């Protein structure tokens, strides 16, 4: 389950347009319109797990170096959600982020401060906090992914599908498998190889279909 780069473009265009459509006086909807745009841009261009993205704080991003440090995850326990260390050493990593994603995140940081100040909400420095300033839950993120898919008339790939989407984009861009493994935080190259093999087979099947459509006989 993943989106093509064109489908990613469609989703992000929809989310960016939505920001301008929501009226400023509607604080809650405005907050989550901007939240969604920043979140799904980051997921598409970083390959983060949803639980990793939800655990991020602003000090995990170095805007000067354009680097994102992944060193924690949001885990569900009997007592509720807690921030904990990743399960594997490979999950602790640094990810480079592109200029546009940096710009979108920097803008989101400013807007979040403004919206929290206007609503008198304590700012705990959590990048993707809920509207109480606390950690959002993974189930809420999954539900947002499902709603967005409905609005843009695309299949619901869930939150994890955005991780596969990033892998697909890396594959299309010709990024070596080893780099993809490190970027995704896979514990073994075999995991990355499975994804790349699947993508390669899918591309071969698409080639056959394109040929049949072109020949049309």
C-alpha cells in the first residue's frame, strides 16, 4: 500500500488549499488544517513511522543543518501513551530533510505558537501536538489518514502506507538500497530488499500494461 508521487502531490495540494479555505476565526479547524499539511509533507519526504513523528519535539530538528534526529517513539501501554526509546538501535538515526519540507515545518512552528497563544494553550514543544498541547495518539493519526484519502478520492493506505510511499519515491529516484535502509531505520537490509523487490515487480507489471495499452491490439 503506497501512493505514487503524483498521488502524493494531489494530497499535499488538497491539504495546502484547505488551509486557505478554513477561516482564521475557526481556531480548531485552522490548527488541524496546518497540522495535516506539515505532518503529511514530513511523512512523505522522511519515511518516519507514525509513532516516531508523533513523538517529535522541535529540538529534534536542526533547521540550519536541515537534519531531523529520530531518537524516541510514542508507545501505547495499559496506562496510556508514553514517549519511549525505539525498539531497535537502527531506529535511532538522523534524516536529512529537503528545503521545502524545512520551510513548511518552520512555518508550522511559527503558526503553532500563534494558535496556541491565541487559544491560551500551554506549548510543550511537541511538533504534532493535539489542540490541548499534548501528544496526539496513533489512532487519531490513522483516522486522519483515512479521512484525507476519502476527500481526495484515493485508497486509504493508512499511516504506515506513507512510509512505503517514501520508500517508493526513493526507489523511483534511484536511491541505493543501503541508503534507504538507513533512512527508514530498518534493522536489516533484508527488510528494505523486500520492499524494493515488490516495487520492482510492480514497475515491471506497469511496463507490460503500458505496452499493451500502446499497442492496443
